[in-house]
């Protein structure tokens, strides 16, 4: 049953995170299915954005990361507005996402990002936060639209996960 598999994965990842947080010198821990600046470009999802009408040939397949709470604090990515994901953003709650500044500039110019709905994976997500732009694949790339969803709401069994830890000395 997919629900119990997702629940088992959530419990396992939460246990790993909590155990690592208890280690000496560890300040924050998060898990993601994509490592920024790694070899691959990562995964994407075909999106529909409430109030945005794409051009006929516009590619709406946007790159994304599935992350656990504290991802932004762990990697030192400032939130521009709104909030980070929490443990309460699980499969029993309404789906949420965080987008970056480039996403807002391209799809929501002059509009409030927080509260806007975005369709992907067959369901509607509500934007709850806007994060600073980051580099996805190369240091030399321009900022591009990117979004994040909580791992507890988007079960991706085919994805591997990477653990990130911010320690007294930095990110490992």
C-alpha cells in the first residue's frame, strides 16, 4: 500500500534527521532528493500556475527539489517572505510549496506569491514561501525559476535522498 510506504519513509527520514540533530556541533539537518550544483540537472514537474497563461510553445516543465523541514536554514538560503516547511506539512494537510525569486519574477510579476495556487502531480499546491535564488547546476548560470515541495507531501520512492547538516563549522 503506497500510503504505508510513504508513511514508513517519512518516519525513517524523520528519525535520521532527529538523530543527527543530537550529534555534537550539529545545528540543522535536512534531507533533499537533489544536491545543488551536482552533475545532473535534477527532476522537473509540468506545472500550471493560477492566473498565468503560458505562451503556446512555453515550456512549463520546471526543475524542483523535494525537501524536508529546515532545508533553507541548513543550506543558508534566505527566505524572502512566508515560511519554511514544517512537520505539519504532511500528507494529511493541504499541499504547499516554496518558490524562488526567479519563479515570482517570471510567473507572478506584480502579484502576491503567498497564497497563489500551482498545479502539479495531479493536485493543487499553495505557495507558502519565497526563497532567495540559488544556483542549481552551475555557478555561472543565471537565476531560473525553481520550486520546492515537502517530502512528506510528495512521495517519490524512485528518488534517492541526500542528508545535509549544518555544523558549527558550516554545511557538510
